[in-house]
């Protein structure tokens, strides 16, 4: 018996029952009293089991295409406030029309200063990225309300991405022979990730076989792979050949909807 019906959104018919981040939660259901009261009962069970208390005065109920009277009746029975869309979730207006960049730009007074605000202090590498973004924005071409926002691949005059244009651009920046030091250091990854990439390329990741080779672990120490326990824990094994790690890479490729052949060297991987 389905007591709570999820919402279906977008052309891909994505179904959502809840959104949760840190201590903020949004629960979705149909605008039926039975579904609303079922959620209330589940939350009451949660209170009894966990000993935690839900503050309904801090909670709101919002309706999409729901009559005000109905929303008010749900709110009074749940003992919480009611609200119309858009409302803010994690500081982002939910249910608002995102509009186009020119609207946002005009709301800000149309001056060439993008005063970006962030919800937390930025790390050093993030500040560098914001500086880069500002330099892009200052040099960006003038915005016109009559032209719709579109994605455009600047490396090709047609504006469409093609393998040939990606290769040309790649060759232009990195040269026809890949300079590994450039690949490892000249990218947007956080410094510690770049450093790990460099260690991996140099074969200096502190694996147990590496530590044994430099005398930190003695000759009798177990230097087997912590994942599969079948092979010696070397850089190539833990980053490429271990069946466990191979599965992980396969999952990542699946998320990216990509197909690849596992490279047999760290250089190939980087
Ligand atoms: Zn292994």
C-alpha cells in the first residue's frame, strides 16, 4: 500500500520523495490529508524512537497548485506555518523562475561589477578560482536582453563541440606531446589532489611496498593490498589493477556515461 505518493518532475520523469541536506529536510507528497497525516505519523514515530523533538513552529508547508484554504487547513492540523512558493531552501529560492542571466544582471543595476556572495569563507584555492571567474566576467561580451542564453563552445566557430576541435584546443595548450608536469599541476584540482597526482606519477605514493623499500617497514612486514589482500600494495596495483579499485573506476565511468579501457600506467591514467 503506497501511503505517500512521490512527485514526478522534469521530462525525465524523475521521482522525488524527499530532499535532505544537513539539518534541512523537504518532504514531498500529494495534497491529500491522508498523505499529510501519514507523514506526521512517521515523524511522530521518529520522535518516539530517537528521543529527538521536531519543532513544527520552525517548519512550513507549501503547496504547488493547491488552494489557499486547503493549505491553511493542513497547516493548522500540523500546527505549522504555511507558505507559497518560492521559498528559500539552503539559501536558494525554490520554485522561483530562474530567469535568464540578463535579468539577474539588470537586477544588480547593470554595472560591470559582479558582487558574488558565498555562504561560507572560501579556501585559498577557491579564492583563486573566483579571481579567475571575475577576470572572465569582466572580459565577457556585452549582454543583450534580445538574445537568449545559450551554451557555446568557443574553440569552434560553429559553437558546437566536436572531437576534432577538442583535440585542437588540447594540442594548442599542451602541445602535441603531453607534458606530464603540466597535466599534473596545471588544472583546477585542489592543491592536495594535484600533489597526490604528482606522487602517483612519480611512483612515490606511500604504499606499504614503498615504505618497505625505503626501510620504514621491516622485511617481515605484510605488504599486501588492503583491499583484495592478493597482491603486493604498489602504486599501480592500488590505483589501477586491484579488482576492488577497478570496480570503483567502472562505477565512476558509469556515472559519467563513458566507456574506457583501463590504462596500464599511471601516466595513461593521468
Ligand atoms: Zn588489491
